[in-house]
C-alpha cells in the first residue's frame, strides 16, 4: 500500500482523520468515510499482546483492503516489546502504527494501558525506539496518541522526547485523563504544536465542519482527528451538517457487501439518523431487530419520501 501519511500531514491544508473508535472504526466504516474526504483512518484499539498471541484476534480485529489506505493501526500495549513486535507483524499491511496513551477508561488504566503510560513518559520513548529498530522503513509511521498532563510542561517535555526518539507525529486529545466532557484545552495543543517540529494532530469536541475549521485555526495543528462527529455524520469532512441520504445509501451498499454483522450495521445507522429523524421515528428504528426490518423502515421513511 502507498503510504501518504506524512505527505498529507505536511500539506498546508489540515489533514482529515477518522479517530480510532472501539467497535466502530472498522473496515466498512473506514471505507464509508473515505468516500467523503477522510484522508487517514485508524483501526479501533487492538491489544498488542492478544494480537501477537491469538490468531482469532488477528482474524477478527484486523480486516483491510486495497481501498482502505492510508491506514494506521492503533495498539494498546504495556511495554515496548509487545508494541514493537505487534508493529513488526502488521507492517506489511498498514501505513503505520499508533500507540494508545490516551484511553482514560478505568479498565485500561487498571491494566496498564492507555493514559496509564503517561505516568511514566520516559518509558514511552522506548516504545518508539524499539519499534524503529524492528521496522526501519521510514515510510511506515510510528506515532503516539496522548492526553495532557495536569502540568503542561510535563507534556511539552514528553513530546520533545518522543520527537527525539523518532516519533513520526503525535496526536493530542486536549483534555487530561481525569477530564471527560470539560472544554478542550486547544491553547495547550497550540503550545505543543509550537514546541516540536514534527506534525501535531488535534483531537477533541469536533462535531461539525465549522468545529474542524475552528480547531485548526486555534491550534495550527497539521491534522484534525474526529470521532463522535463522524459517527453522527460520516460526511462531515465534506461540509454536510447532517448525514446526507447518499451517505446512508453508501453505508447500506458497503456494509451489506462486506457482511457487516447486524448490531454494528444497525448502530451506525442509529448514529447517522439521529439528527434527521423524529422522536417517534427513533423509537421505531432503534428497536428494530433485523436487516430486512431496517431496510423496510429506510425505504418507507427516508428513501421513498
């Protein structure tokens, strides 16, 4: 696969990125957002240890195709050995890997994954060094997704250390690991952007294309990573305010052609239709139990209307 990640991130225009989303940023959905001007997409977070040890994990958690590029695989790992070996294994099939140092969920922190790693930033450097030693291809990106420390100076120092170790770029969710729905610290992302020379990707509270433009203006980030905003509107990067009917139809075509299981097929539509259906329609649609029922509803309420 052609790796255009760094070419995109060094373009003057902000790069449009689909965030890693557990259960949701899977193959079919990535193909959908790419049809609507998404430049780079991430897999959901994959546990590196499981990926190394389990053929079932590899078969179920990583599916891609020639049209699914550039693609970055996000791994959660407790140590540099697991991350580097999983990265070496995935190298032939992706454009790069990303280390999850941002997940604040309690289970992840308890297991030593995600934002737990931010407590020992000096160790994160080894994840980059070990991986670069195993995968020497400069076109294969090795990046890190982080949250902010309570003291921003610690985050600045960590980012400089990651840059020195050879990180390709850094994605920053502009909240601390204790913050959930508080305002995003875009000013902090701007400071991080000005503190390193490698690309910085901004993440957090981008729900419309206007938000996308605002965050780029506030931070100067090379790329903007979007999660919930794309779930609600996979055509967001094309400037649509709500999911257009063409996008719903594309989702039907893509997901059914790839055999997407009913639950994710239905759940994606629940998100997409949230802003375009009435409360009464939501009550009906959200409780449907089969693909034929979903198609019948869409034909009755949307496609034929």
